[in-house]
């Protein structure tokens, strides 16, 4: 693959190793930098312009800097914010963190990543559980898991399967209980709150959740 094709596939970002493998010599890379045709983003990572980077270019630069690596946590879920969260194998030696990048050492990262997407990223179910574990409050965790299921990018059952496949995990028992409730139809923080704080404690009949109805405005 030539340099131009690598740049097209990676939103204009390329690593030094990729450039050399594609046939560029060291002096050619230096010339591109000297002429401001390329700009250095991180050590050994370049972008093909000197202007501000868009988020996807920052994401590519972070992944290439720490390669083999993949987006994780909020970055894997599509949150276009900083810092860029990147996962590497737990056994990797220490890597300096460039400005705007957070590097996380993760066990069995190779099996938890979609390596064929651009840029590589943690599987959605894995990333959603990781973010829920790190949420500032239980309400935040419930909201995140409910939103993940509502988005149709995953289901509560798939998240449960992923949870069961994981080893130690903060809030494991609590997360399992929440996901079981979501699988039963509690699709928001309010619905979950009604279930665990009103319906169950007071022995009320099970509510009909997410029932479709038709009005003059359409199906809701």
C-alpha cells in the first residue's frame, strides 16, 4: 500500500513506521516536515497538513502512537471529546502520555477489540460496561446502560453475556441486577427507579413497560 492510500484510509494521519513500510525514506519524511506538507502530532506520528486537527485525526494519532492499540471507554463509544482514551495490552511497558491522550493497560485487549474498523476500537459492549463501571454515580451508570440499549447498538442480553465473560469488575453484582431489569423492559433511569423504589418494595403488580400505543401524533 502506498503512502497516499494509507493517508486516505486514516483520515490524513500516518505513522513513521507506516511511511517507511510504504517506501518513503527517512530523508523524505524530514523534507515533508521541513516544507510543512506534514506536521508532527506525536512522536513518530504525522498529519498531512499544518492546520487544526479534527477529532477523528486526533483519535488516529493516539492509536498510531501507542500501536498496537485501540480506542476505549468514551472514545470507543463515539464521544468526540478529549482526552482520547486508548487501550493497550496490560503487559506493555510504560508509555508516555502525550497531551490529550490517556493510555489504559487492559487484560486480553486483543480479544476485546474490533481491529478491522477505522480506527480500531473496543467492542461496543465492552466499552459500555467499562464506562458504566467508572461512572460517577449509580444513576449515571443506569443512564449510560439504558441509553446504550435504546440506541440499538446493543441489548441488555448482550451486555449480560459480556459481563459474564469478564473477570473481576467493579459493581459486578449491581451491574448484573441493573442489566436484568433492563432486559425486562426498564429502559430509562425513571423506569428503573420506579421498579426498585416503588414497585418492588411495595409489592405492586408488575407494570407494563414500553407498551406501544397509537394517538393522533402516531405510534408512541
